[in-house]
C-alpha cells in the first residue's frame, strides 16, 4: 500500500506509537497483587481504650521503647513516633521461628491520632452512660483511615451497636505491587505523600413529624437554626446550622465534645437550599408513602433510602442518609474530616 501524503505517514506513526504504548501499559500493569487482613474483637471500653492509647493516643507518642501489641495469634501492631507523625507497623509471624515480616506500615499526624482517641473515649462514655440510665442505644462507628503508596492501607474502626456493645476492628492491606515484586512496606518509601482522615457515622431513629421539623436545616430564609444540638443518643456529637451569606445555602457544622469538655471540629460543609430542598421533598414523599402503605397493610412497603452528599475539601464531608424499612425510619450522618497529606520531615 502506498501512502499518498506526509500527513498520512505522520498519522500512521501516531497510531503505531499509541498502540505500542497501550500494549506496554497493559503488559506493565496487567498483573499485580497485595495482601489483606481484617479482624474484629468485641472488647470492654476499658480494654479498648488501653490498647488505643498505646497505638494512637498520647502514650503512643511517648519516649518509651516501641512495643509490639498482639492483635491475634501471630499478628502484631507497633506504634512508632516520628517527629509530629505516628507510624503504625503491622507484622506477622512467618513459619521460620522468631521471624516476623511487615505486611503494612502507614503514618498519620500524631494530632489526628489523638483526636481519634478522644472521640472514641467520648463516644464510649456517652453510649455507656445513656444505656445505663435509659436502656437506649443506637449504632455508631468511628474510623481512622491512613494510606501510604509504599506502605499500604490501614483502617482502625471502633463501633457500638443498639445494645451498647463495642468492637474494635483492624483492616490492613499491603501496598499493591506488580506480580512477584513484593518489597517490605514502609510508610515513607515514596515521593508521593500518604493521606489520613477520620470518619464518623451515627444513626438515630426519627418519625415523619420529627424529620419534617429537622427539614429546616436545608430550607432558605429561616431565622431559627439549630445551635449546638446534641444528636441523641450520641450526645458527644453536636450539630450547628447557620445561614450562609445568601438564602442559596446554609453551613452545616459538627463538633465533637470530649470527656474533658473540649470542643473539636469534626466536619463542616455548605449545602445549597436548592438541592437540600429536593432531598427533603423526596424523603418526605417516601416517608408518607410508607406510612400510608403500612397503615393499609403492615409489612407491605418496600425498603428505600435517600442521601444528600455535600463537602468542602478544606473543612470536610457531610452525608445525611434516611432509610425506611417496614414503617421505621432512621437518619444517619456520615462525616469525614478533611484529608491530610502525610510526609516525612
């Protein structure tokens, strides 16, 4: 075949180069592998706080020699302070006697770790006190999530259920690597920064009438807003809603109240009254539909969920989700702190 112009030659070269690049990319990234492990233990609040204090709390930042804390048989976590950061190293016993191998190592700011510990302490104390006094509890969850390109991914998760029982979970993953290229994970082995953030999830029941009242959060032109409202039964978490500069948006703000009565910001984000109004209208429609169906025939309604997501990269993420099932309605707030970059100094 004869090419009729220089442009045709150039075009053919571009196609050949592009195809070659795609082939190389497929070859280079076709096969990869990593390890994952997740464990969860039911624990008393005292035992949980003791372990977390030594791994993410104030004791983890001390000058004492590093201690490998056993999480399960042959699985250990060690806290290693480094300047203003904390590293968590996860090791497993190998078949060789006395030999341990690192499967993941991540870092986060010591301040973020301490905040997570204080939130856990406040959430546990609040749940235990209210359940003891009123036999009331609702599910909640707190997470410390850290990632490192060279060290892997770790999530430390504390959760409480509707009977005030608590669990501590560790979700661990080694860094993803090309096939047969495993290297010892290290938190600061890459020029790309690691990341870390906290996540808070609280659930509480509501009714159609109560949610209609809560709907003033996302309505424009309302003078009376929520001011420092404890989200019962999670009384350590407070909600404040303030008007924006115009009626087009509001500011939704969450604080955590520690056991020492210190106020720590969890997340804040602006929400438009336009999208917020759409969310409220659809949610109230689904709630009324379920009430009507359940009144006519108990158990006849189908489960549903509506969600409204809004965020600001500088101040955090807020997601409100409403679920209806068999005539019972639940509100959940999913909150995230701003993502922090973590680098070696």
